[in-house]
């Protein structure tokens, strides 16, 4: 992909129906569980993007068999073994879900990734693994690169876990825990962001017959079998955010197809969040339909449970008719980039006044101006730039290739949404 994308400007209302690929988070969980299950599992419509391909690659490096059958993945568990090298890219899911599985392998498994991955917090996970009797070499800060020296078994049992920097630390431990000799009795030492993602983990485990119970301080997973299961992956509702936002910005109408009736995906909260910002939201036989008036109301919200929606919502806030306040998202400083800093820079560049809080952002719209916006190697910052560009002529996104993380053909899909040619500038 070229290095600068001139994002399409679109003052006229959009009117589109959008089909989206599978959820990154559900695909990651199903790959992990399928690889340590009791038999073969089929994943129908998994997300094929950098993060999930890296997850499959990491599991294959440990010995799991993952075959392609059309667009499905068929996963056949095999004995897990090192030595292996795992490339986690920039994927938090690989960084936090793979090491507990590596601990169940025999031999050393080294995990590394992009330069920014080495900055992403992970000390809580590695400390927990060590407390469970796993030998892990790391730099002392608990960050990548590190090596897990698996012996083929993990004792398990009670463990205290600091997951204040990422819910994925909890999810990673719970996903592998049924294979630990004593299961796991996980007690939190503090808060956890993105709780719906932990609920997603618990639900996914229960669907495969794993006994998980909530306790006063965390969760208990009993040791036992993990059922093989064929699973259709839901569309990614967080990826839906920029497409639905286009309805608000242009005063148009966008329907995302096959919106699940019941889901643990945090993107499901878009219905209420976008309604709070002035959209009409309806479920139709086709999916979730969002209709905008062209006016956007400011948002005052704690986004701690739905942090990954922040870049797109913050872009909408910069186009709203008053100041917004987004809180509960201090942990976004450890995401693909420091998202609070990145959003401050980008929204300021297009004319908003932004104040960073320790755990959030205050965004006051100002006189709009064109700008070349960095992508910070962050897929969701490209989505945010695209949303801004609908309303502000002359918005360019540098390095739009960051979208490969979760939606490699985002630029083409955005053009299709607007029914325009792709608009990529060499
Ligand atoms: O478990 C998951 O699939 C995810 C959990 C969340 O991570 P954090 O708790 O680190 O925010 C979320 O932001 C990320 O995009 C996906
Ligand atoms: C935070 C995100 O990703 P990761 O799974 O790499 O943490 C995200 O997709 O917004």
C-alpha cells in the first residue's frame, strides 16, 4: 500500500449496507482453544488479517496443525513443542494469549514482534506465569522479547495477577488454565480494563465445556477437557465503528449486516454510544442500522470497558457541536501507540482543542483545517483519519498500511462505502 492516503471527503449523505469480516478477538480465542482442545475444530469465517494470521503462525510454530479449507480454518491439536520462535507483530492478543500455551509445550519458545510490541506492557502476565512455576526469561521489565521454557506441564493453582494494564493478561491465563494440573484460581490485585473482553473469554471457555466460575477476587477454572467445536465467527463489531460513524458525519444511513442479537463483543455498545451522539439506531432484518442527522452531539462517557472504540469516537467528538470528555482509558497509552497522545496530536492538527487527562481526553471542536495525519502504525488511527476526512477536505493519512492489523482492505471498503474509486495517492 502507498505511504499517503488522501481520505475521501464526503459532505453528501452516505447510504450503504456493509458486511464485515470476523471478529479479531473471537478468532484469537477460538484459535487458542481449538489448538489445545480434545479434537479437531472448524472455524467458519475467521478473521484473516495480520493479527489472526500471526496467532495461527505462532500456534503452528508450537506444532498445532491449522489447515485452510476454503475460507475456513480447520485446527487439529498436536503435541506442543519447542524450540520455536513466535512473531507477535503488534498483536496484544498474541503477546498475552500465546505464552500460557507455550508454557504447556516442551522446549523453549521465544516471543518477539514489532519495535512497538517491545513497549507494550506485559509484566503482570510473566509474573503470574512465574508464580505458577513456569520458567520465563525476560529483560526485567516483563516485556518482549522473552523466552518461555516449557516442560510440557504447568502446575497451576492459586495466583495473584496484576491486569491493570490489559485485560488480555487475564484472558491469556484463563484460556490455557483447564490444561494446568490444578487449573487456576486467579485473584486480581487491582482493576481490569475492557471487562467485556474477559466476559468473552469466559463465554468462549464455557461453550467448550470448561468449568469457569467467578470468585470474590477473580475467576476459578477447573482442570479438565476442552471440547472440540465448530464455530462460526461473528462479524467484528469494533471494526464496524468507522463505517457506522460515517452515517453520523454525513447525515446518511449505514447498516452493518448480521449484527448478532446476543454477543460479548464490546462493539455492541456502539448502538447506545452513537445514539447518545445523536444517531437514530435501529435493528432491521439486515443488521444494525444507524442514521445520522448531520449534527453530532458531544459525548461524555467512561470508555474503560470499550477502549478500542476510542479512536473513532474521539474523531466524532472533534466534529461534534460541543466539548466531549472521554475517561477511563488511561490504559490506551499501552495500545498500538499511546492513543491518548496520538489522538491529541491528530485532533489538534485538524483544528480541535484537546486536553489530555491522566485517564482520558477532553475534546473541544474548533475551526476545521486540512492536515497530513500520522497513523502511528495503528489501524484504528487510520479509521479515525478516514472519519475526519469525510467532514474535512484535505485530510491525508500517512502509512495507511497499518490497517492490515485487522482489516487489510479497509481503504477499498471505505471507497465502496462512499461509492468512489479507492483514492490512494502514490
Ligand atoms: O482480549 C481482546 O481480544 C482484547 C482486549 C482489549 O485489550 P486491553 O484490555 O489491553 O485494552 C482490547 O482493547 C483489544 O483490542 C482486544
Ligand atoms: C488494542 C487493540 O489491539 P491489541 O489486540 O493489539 O491489544 C485494538 O485492536 O484496538
